[in-house]
C-alpha cells in the first residue's frame, strides 16, 4: 500500500493572524517561523490522528483488490472518491465504473463497498494494481474542530516560548526543555486524543 498526496491543503487550520493573536505578536518579524510551525504541527496532528484537517486529494495504491466487498480508506474524514482505476498484467488501465460501488463517508474510517452482484477487477498486475483517488478532510479552517486547533496553538506557543519568552510572569518555564523533547506535549495529546483513528 502507498499513499501519495495529489492536492495539498490550500490553507492551514490556524491562520497566521490567529496564531499571532494567540502569541500576542504584532510585528511581522517572525511570520515565516510561525507559519512553518503551524504547518509542521498540522502535519504531526494528521499523522497521529490519521485525520486530514483541511480538504486534500490523495491517491491510494494497492497491490491487490480487497478480499471482501468493502475497502477502508486509511485517511479520514472521507469526502468523496474521484475514481478507482485498475491495471492489468499488460499495464493497461481501466476505470472502475462508479455505478458498481458505494462510498461511505459517514463511517470512520470511510469505506468503499461493492454494490450487490458486483466484483472487483481481476487479472491484475502484481504491484500497484489498484489506484484509488479520494478527497478527505474536515473542510476549510472553520470546519476543523476547535480542540484540534487549540492543540496546534498550544504547541506553537511551547515551541516559540524559548525564543520570545511568551510565558507570563506567573507561568513556570521549568520543565520547558523536557516538554520540547516529548513526541507530543501531554496537554496537546489530551485535546487531540478524541479524534484519533487507529490503524485499520
């Protein structure tokens, strides 16, 4: 199995303006840094939760057809399936008719299921035999759950704190180094945990 992004998100779940307001920054000196931190943390959130935040288009490659009538899409939330293509032993490509399957975007993870009486393509090549292009994500930045965005903002502040001393006078910076060493800060993980999709 291989997952390849085709169309990246057109925006981030947290805009530069929102991040700067959260960090109480008014100048533009660190705009590039803040943007890069938001992008990196968004990518970490997507990898850890297995949910895409902003709408994106991906291609899923499978070496063989599913052994059942349903196929799970490994990234959620599934919005739509653009096409399913198969490649035979002569590398000839065929588009699987969309009337032969249903797309279930309500389930997590999303699924593709064969309609009654239909079968997956056969006599396929040994590798990358099935190409599934799909669209997934919560939508635009306003569709992303607030708790996920708050986790992103908290982590941005944590990573930025050493540079700009953002912690208030009554906030403790002891343990900051240790927090920057963990894969995901505990407070951020608590916010993201309800949205985590475990591997299928």
